[in-house]
């Protein structure tokens, strides 16, 4: 039976102090040597003294490429005022001019979004803005099953029948060459706003606003689709002589939600957008967002990027995965509280249905892997005849995490003899590049380096699977296929103090590109432990440290005992008796707010017996 590879632990090279005593900071490294975390001429102690933080916090900044006081100040104080000029985006000036002209002339405009959270928030943002500016505007998001992804010929023809003279895409359109040409022949102008990778050419639209264009000079290429829409909207407002500050405050909540849910790097522009959005969301006047927060039991408190990623995002995405994304769009557009509450309830129901479909598909995929040993391949490629194409992407993520292989799951349509699928990858592999090398077997594909979508005739499935394995085998080494857990700093759990937690909070928002720090501790004595949770799948421990007992929780520790390399509750101390009682831990430091009792809680990421 297959056992997923054990994680290889790596401690980051940047040295960091293990303790900050009251008074002078201790700048020694875990082995007792002088702190030497250096970058750009600054070491951790020097940077700490300059910006007024602990050497440990300074070392974490240096690990993230924040190597001098100026960069540290900007990182720790993200501001929308530091965003580059929006006019640097390719074709942004032309797009803003065309939109301003359409508003002035009351031209019929139609916005085309996407069915995921990024596309829905993008469409809602532009629809709200243009309506507020007096435009004659409508909005459309496609149905995943009935319409398919991206702008299609049927949409162009419908736009002509309805008399629209301008189409604005959100989070899509960058590879729709034929559809843009069709619109041109019909006298319809098209503005594309997108962030997906372009092909060898770009559509001949009035404007193609995409930071990933090959000729782009905009300094940040990782905007989400809603980030592109947010910056373009700002330029329109500026051209009309209106307040940019007021505009940003009004729409940054939507921009933050779309950015986080699309798993974009929370660095530079995105960091500023999300930080401002997190501050705005609890006070948002948008009744749809307020209803969503209430449904997710997040109303009346501060919101984190994790809340968006695991609370708000899944609810917005669920209805687009298994139903009609129009429901999510209507929620973000409504001004009626009763309607917002009802729509939020529909999203909640869709999310529950999505979870059931996800669990079923995951079990069926695991059964396929156990039967034909496809897990031995470099790239896992599976298909199922009763798999929902809106859910396979989530399951592909799960499979990739369990087996640490790039994974493609395809929902097969036996009637049309076609398949539509989603791909997810592991950090060393650019999945978009790998799929591009196998495009001969596909009818279409698109996406990012970390995720992609595709379609193919089922007759090409086996050839495509073989090709993907051949390509990925060339792109990946055996070492690439072993999961790595990178710890930032070696830190005794006793040094996890409220002061350190406060310093870590200043480095938020956490997310892709700015992951929450992981700390390493060796030879930690476990004073006591017990299983918790409905099915006993979690492990709660008390750790004995030089500064007293520390509480630690290992969530889902026993979902799969084989992943724990033999770790079992019987090996850990209970009521003072144990077969072995010292462990090595990788953990995060978080605030425990359970039952309104605030305190420090260590969240274990991985654990093994001490040597």
C-alpha cells in the first residue's frame, strides 16, 4: 500500500535569535553563535535596532526579502498610497478613455465576469462603479455548465442583439481571439481586463489591460483579476476628476476578497489592497458582504485573510461550482437586506452540497489510485464519469497535497465524449507550462503557474496522461517529489509570548508569498496529551518548557495515522506515563480566542519523535 512521502524538514538559512529578554535583545542564534542574519548589508540585530522590533522579527523580515529599513517600513505599513500609477498597466489609459466616453454618451455597456470568486468580485466592482457614475450598464457572469468558461460566440451575438456597443471582460478574455474578432465585425468594442497568462499574441481588442502581457511595464505582475479591475476603475475615476481616496474606500472590500480567494501572492500591491480591505470589511456598507459575514459567523469582529480564504471564499465559489454564479453576483450587488439574507442562505446551502460532492469525488479518486497504482506516476491524471466539473479542482488540490504530485482531475461527459478538468501542482512545477507542452491533445486550456483548467476529447485521455507524465518527468527531479516543510526559525515553545504574537500580527496579512511563520523546536517534553474532537481526530498537548507549560494543538493529527510515520497516542504521555515523551515540533503561534478566553496557542504543523 502506498505511503505518502514523509516531509523533509528544512530550517531556513537566516539565523535568528531564540529569545528576546527584557532589556537588551539576545542576538545569539540557536547554536549560541552571534546572530548573522544578513541581507543587503543589514543583519537581524541592526535592522531590529533601526526599526524598533525584536531581532527574531527582523530575521523573519529578511527571510521575506525585506532587507533594509525602508522596505521594512513599507511592508509593515502597507498603504494604497504606495501603489504604482494605474496608468502603467498596459492599455489602461485607452481603456479608461473608452469607458469615460461610453459613460458620457450613455452607450449600452455589458460587463462579462467569471464564475469564480475573483471573476464575480471583479464584475460586481465594475458594475457598482459604472452604475454609480451614471453608465448605461448591465452585467453577466457565465454558468459553468451551460455557458462554459470565458467569453463565447453566443455571448457576443447576444450582446449585438441587445444593442451593446462596448463589452468589458473581467478575469477572462486574454486568449479569446476569435470572439474579439467577431465582436469587431459586429461593431462592438471590447476591453479585456484579465490577469491570466497570454498566449503568443493578444486579442485585437480596443484595450487589453493585463499586467502579464509580455510588453507590460507595470512593476507588479501578480494582481488578481479583481486587482486589475480595481486599478482600472481608479483610473476612470481620476479621469473624471473624482476622488480616488473615496473610490478606494468604497471598493477595496471587493478587491480584497477576490485577491485572497484567488490565492494571489500577498506581496506589494496585493498586500496593500488586502490590508486595506481587511480593515474595511467589518464596516462595509454592502449588505451582501454583511450577510455573508453573518452566515459565516464572522460578523462583529476583525477579519483576517484566513477568514476570507476559508470562510467567505468557499461560500462565494460554491454556487458557481455547482450552480449559477449569478446568485453570488446578485448578493454582492443587492442593496436590500432581506434579499441579501436570502441569497446568503442559498450560498450556504450550495457550500454544503459542494462539500458532499467533494468528499464523494475524493473517495472515488483515492479508490482509482489504489486500484491502478497511478500514484506512482510523476503526474496524477484521473477521470470520472460522475464527477462535477466545478468540484474537481478542489479535489485535485487535496490529491496533490496527499501524494505530493501534480494532479489533474477530469470530469468526463460520456454523451458528448469530452472532458473538462482542473490541474493543481506542487511548488517546483509550473503546471501551465507543462500543460502547454501537451496542448496538442486539448481543445482549450488556460490558467496560472499553480493552477489551470482544460478541456479535451475523451479519446485523447490516455495519450494526454502519458504526455503529461513524460513532460513532468523531465521537469521534476526525485528531490522535487519529496515534500519539504520549511521552518523559519528554531524557537523554544516557552518563548512564544504575547509580545512575539503582537510582532507577528504586524506582518499580516498571511497568505501566498507571505506564509505564516513556522517555528522549529527539538526535544520538547510532552507533559500530557489527549485526543479531542467529535471523532478524536485532533491532539491536544501540554508542553513543558523553561517558562512553564504551553498548550499545543495538532489539528487533524489522526485523520491518517500513516502520515504520522508511526506516531500514535499510545506513544505519548497520558497522566504522566509514556513510552516516549520528547518530540520535535514544527508549529505556528496563534491567538486562542475559544470561548472568548484570549491566550497563546501553538498550532502544530508536523511532529516526530526526537532522536
